[in-house]
C-alpha cells in the first residue's frame, strides 16, 4: 500500500465514478442551503457524493465560514484569515435543518485556531439550536482537533449530539506532509476525551488512503482507534482536488477496501464504511440505530 509498490497514479480508475448532481431533491437542497448562507463541506471539499446525498435531502454543514486557518496538503477548503463568527449562524443552521426535514444532520467546521476556544462553544450552540428546533433530528459533529484543548472537546461532547467524529486522515508517518499543524497523538486524544465525557456517545473517525501509507500502518491506526474507544470508522480513497494539492500515490482497488473493512470489523468497530468514494459523512444516518 505504499508509493514504492506501484507507479504514481495519473488517472482515475474505472471504479472512481461519481454521478452528476441532478433531480428535484438535489435542486431543493441546493436552494435551501444557498438561502441559509451557511457553507457546506459537500461543496467546499468537492465531495464526489454530493449528488447522491443532496438528492436524498441531506447535507453536511460547515460552520464558522469557508476559510480555514490551516493549509493541509489534501484539502480543497480555502485558507487564510477567517471572518468573525456570526452569532446568528446556529439558528440559521437549525432553520435549514428544519426546512430540509433532516432526520440526521452532520455539522462540521473549518479550523479556527484564531479563537480562544477554537470554536467549541459555537459547535455546542449549533447543536442546541438544532435540538430545540428539530428535537427528533440526530446530530453528528465532525470537529477539528481544537489544538489539543481538552476543555473544548468536552464542551462539544457534552452538547446534545449522538455522534462525535474527528478524522485522523492518515497514518502518523505522513502527518508532517499531509496535516500541517496537526499531531497524531493529539487527534487520538480528542476521540479519547469524547469517549470519556459521555456514556452512550458514538465516537467516529476516518482515514483517506492512497497517500503512500503501508497496510501495516493503517492496521496499526485502526488498533489505536479501538484503544481510545472509537465505534465507527470510514475508509475512503484520497482524490487530489487540484494540481496544487498532494498527488495520489496509488488508487486502492475496491477489493482492498473490502479487506480493510473486514479487518476493522474483526477489531471490533461497531460500524464500518470502506470504499473508494466513502467520505466522513457517507451514509452517516445509518451509523446510529433507530430509537
């Protein structure tokens, strides 16, 4: 699974195919999202599943603007100096969730290293606003690492959410290259804190593959995730957003994703999504059992 095992990939293989967005559900979701004024990671990160998810009336909302304070080598979200927080954003998010009639919403954000609490209070406020407006909606958050501030992770984990997600993205060896400003142990600790904060809270993480990692490294990360109590795992293929981003070192065959998914289930993960086009929010509604 390393860059040395095969020539660097230049073209998408036949199994990397995403449908073009279309349909009434997609158009309705797009209109409501645009009216809300809140960015979606679906658009900003150029998710290949945008058409499928929006056609089903689901979206992953991105809080705190569309400008990140970090500049990770894999990410298509713009970086620079963000605008001040909008105190009305949580309520606008809740209104959009209500209008879309969502049963499960995913709330994420850019990194906001410019804020004293790194944005944790804004996450919590958004969760409370959605819960108040749409009590039956299941809420999943996908947070940054809050620069290792455990109080921030606890604040979000204590909010009215069902799933706490924080992605490790890649193996420790590739962090310096792919995740500038992040640390592997710090990201693991975010998940550990979430698990320790609330009994019954589902803890989730994800990896993107194809950056030059070895299979043994991936399996070691999966074991680390289980040790900190991670319940749900997503594994997907890294796709280069632009030529200015990190190249794809290798495209994993769907059979490899199936094998890794089976290995993860053997390790005890409660739910696993593993495939070339899987992203953090892929089939997110299926991770939480009906109550």
